[in-house]
C-alpha cells in the first residue's frame, strides 16, 4: 500500500510558523512506510500593492493570539512600523521550489531563514532582495537559484501544487492530508502535542 502524509503550508503563514515544532516532532515519529510530502498552498498571489490597514491589523491580532496559544512562539511587531507590508506570498513560495531543485535540505534551510527574517528580524519577505539574501545565507548556488526563481517552470510547479491542495479540499494553512492508495482524509493539526496527530494517523493505518 502507498501511504503519504501531505503537509500543505505557506512560508508566510504565521500559523504555519507556530506549527513548526510540533510538525518536526511528528515527522520524526512517523512510521517509516509513510512518505512525508510538502505542498505549497499559495496564500496570496503576486502583488506590489500595500496591504490594506484592516488586514495588517487582522494579522497582528493573529500574531498576538499565537503568542498566547503556542508556548515559545514570539513575533517582532516592529515589522509593521519598519516596512510597507505587501500581501504577496507567491514569491516566497517560488523561492522554496527553487531551493528544492538544489536539494530538499536547502528547502528546509531556506524556509527557516525566511521565517526568521520575517518574524524575528522584521524584514519584508515579499521583496526579492530579502529572499535572495536568505538564499545566500542558506548557501544556495545564487546564480542558479535566481534563474530558477524567475523561471516559468517554477511558476508552473507552484500552480500545480496549489491545484493539488485545492483538489484535497484544503483552504487554510497549515493542513495535513493522509493519502492511502488514492483515498484522502484530513488529519487535525495540533500545535501543542504531536502525539494526537500521530495517534490519529496510526488509527487510520490500522483501519485500512
């Protein structure tokens, strides 16, 4: 039987950032016959327009809620005064796909650096300059990275991953989908205890 666990996320989703510790523990504890796969959901299309004030306030409220809900997660709220926020996550998504071409370990490394730049150092992750600097810090081949980042191939790949996420019925992030021989079922995300997710997955494997 073919079994996969899909993690559908966006690099600039604050709840995905809050999920990273629990997700890491879940990945380490997964049975070896389950393949872990990432899908980029694409939270917000390309744009250069400043983020509406109401949306800025809504995201800041989400940050406060996360800090109160998930132990150890903190945000640098200076981002909102130091930048012109832009509601555009597709560039960061494409950067992860470009990094993936150089190795899955580069995708993981770049994701961590982008989130650190955004949430801890108040840098603007919608800008190419921020993403390229993170790519340099990740020790990616910078010329190849930029070529891939701007390529039609990477854009098509992003659109395909977004399409797959929609086919799974996913419309919020982070999400987990267990696929067993073509049958898909959602796994409830737990930000505090990976065991609840692992137990749910193992129950479904017994029932298959």
